[in-house]
C-alpha cells in the first residue's frame, strides 16, 4: 500500500509541474493539428492534412508510473514525438484493472494522472485497454464498457484523446469475437465522443490484421491495430500492410518493438530501421514499446539509468538509440 501511495505522489507531483513547464511554449501537437479524423486509410488533422503520429508507450502504468511524468513526456516531445500512449493492463494476472476493486481504483487513478500529464504537454494521447493474459476481450467486455463510458464522458471535449479498446487479442480469439466485443464497447464511447478516433486490436497479438478483410466495423473514424516485433516476422510487415492499404483499411501501429533475432541472438535493428522507413514513407502512425528501464529488449532506457527525463545516449538502450531519433519523423 505504501508503495502505491508513493507512486501516486510521484506522478501527481510531476503533474503539478506541467503548467510551469508548458506555459508560453510554441504550439503543441494538439494545438497545431486539432481534432483528428480518418479519411480513407489516412489519419488527417482538422484541416484535412495527413498526419503521422509518433510516440512512446508506457509499460503497464501500474508498474512504471514514474515514466509518465510531465518532464519525461516533454522530453519525447522535444525529440519530435506528438503522441503518448498510456497502457493499462485489463487482466487480473498483472495486477490490472480487473484484479480487484483496489486494482480498478489504482489502475484508473494512475491512468488518469498519466493522461492528464500527456494532455498538459499538448500531446495526442492513447487510452489503452491492455488486453494480454485474458486473451479474449469478451471476457472483460462488461468492465470495458463501463470503463470507456466513464473515460469518454470525462474526455469527450478533448481533441487529443484516442481510444484503444483492446490491445492484443490472442490465443484462439477470432476477428468475429473481436467484432462482437467492439460492437458493445464502441457505442459506449460514441454516445459521449461521437467523432473520436478509435483503435481496434486484431487477432494473434494484433499481428493478424489481415483477418479484418471483408469484415470491417460499421463506424467512422476506426483504425485497425497492427503490432510488430522485429526478429520474429522476417519483414512480413511489407506484404501485410501493402495489402491492407491497397484494400482501403486504415492501419495504426499502436505498438511495436525491437527484439532479438532468433537466428543471430542479437537485436534485429535492421528490420527496425526498415519498419521505421516504411511507416514514414506511407504516413503510418506508430507507438514504440516502451518508455521505461525494465530489463528487456524493448525498453528505451537502460536498466542502470535512474533518470526520469533528460536522457542522453548513455542512458538509452540500443533500442532507445534507434527509436528516439525516429520520433522526429526524419
């Protein structure tokens, strides 16, 4: 309990610094582009101009809340990011939202603080219902409806909010089951935020985006999530995404990371570079996993760094040294 209160105090304190940090600065991503919408396969801004969102994801917000402080988010913005994703585990395995009443309060409180920090920094902000161990989002559909009804009523007037309703359906979950789930959750958002952009996860950890073909959701401003981790896919992303774009499906890469090539035992940086180049060429929005110092391939911050912002190259992992320059979209 004390650990939770400490985390809350840390994040709340950083939230309090936001107004001082942001006041008087140049236009922010949200003030520059305004409310986003989907036209064809492309995300566009209030003037109809194509937009590529690029940013970092938190790890599970209850695990590493300190990296959702305002100065951390502003650090990514200073490098070119215009998006921040707040990942809140929905399952009970990771101490997430559905674990208990305490888990629900704790998860929602930390998510709200992170969202407020991101909005204060003028960033587009994804509220992510992070399905993982529960596999099939239908298992938590009732709580998801309640959660997104609440969040969309709170943030209905915020042009920077994007809703991600199921992170990574997996196991035996089919696209038909995801549709059944989405047809209950999306109306809960739409009644409060009728024009908000909504991201919908796809089967096989959001890699099987091809399963959407022929069965699109009957709503406007919907994008289908594609997730990719290097070292496992052998550049399959090119044919998959080319197919979806050619057939008119709007794709959002709401999570991707650099991981170890099974053949070499080294981080597959080359595929990471190729993926960044592909997304830049086709104006695909993306979020990298993740902004924390957890000891895993995908983390941007080295495990031995205790900095919560102001990172130098020495603080970054090999993955972070690839991703941070890419935030500028160059």
